[in-house]
């Protein structure tokens, strides 16, 4: 019986972490443009990592949609992100950089964290390891695959639009 329970728990864990996708080796990103994801625009706030998460996204302009993110825990900024979704030939890519609460960069100067487009659906966009879904005009879910110390976990950012 212990084996069946363990197998069920492992299976349940795998099923619950199926909101993000990866490109297959050699697979290219599908055709897309910024208008396909323009619904992301806005000021969003939610909870994650035991604190308050905030994202602000601009409208498409100049072949990009820029954003800033901050996570606040116990009244202090834990970290920031800055980045964009950029038009890249006939597809789009999400790129970002991390900064600590004092704006010290995590990545090397000329390096970015890149999320290639995997799949596009109405009101849902799958980048490698990151999925954004419009629930309705006032709610958006973002699932991010986090890898740390050989462990992989999907984190949900459930956002509400700030009016």
C-alpha cells in the first residue's frame, strides 16, 4: 500500500506542475507578434514567495513590451526584475534581468534570462518555463518554472489588475 501511495503522490506532483512547456531540441518558436500578447499590458499585483509581487507592463511600442517586477517581503524589496517581450523576426521572446533590493545585478552585464516562445493560444502564451494566462480582464496567472539545487518547482503568481 505504501508503494501505491508513493506512486500516486509522485504522479500528482507531476500533473500539478504541467503549466509550463519547453521547446523540443531543434524546434523553432512559432510565428507571433506583440499584438497577440497585448492583453498583458497593465499594472498587476498578487502574492508569491510569502510576499507581495507586482508587475507593470507597457503597451506594445518600438517592437517591445517592457516590464518591471518587484517582490516585497516584510516591507522590504527582496528583488526586482526588468525586461521585455520583444519582436524577434517573425516570433517573440521574453528576456529579463534580476536585481537585488539595492539594484545590484544578478546576471553578468551582457547576459539576460531568455524565454523562447513555445506556443500561443487565445489569452494564453507559453514561453520556455513561463506561462501567462488571462483569466479575465482583471485577473492573470503566471506560472514560472524555478530550478534551484537540482530541484524544479512551478510557482504560481495569481495577479489582480490594479485600477
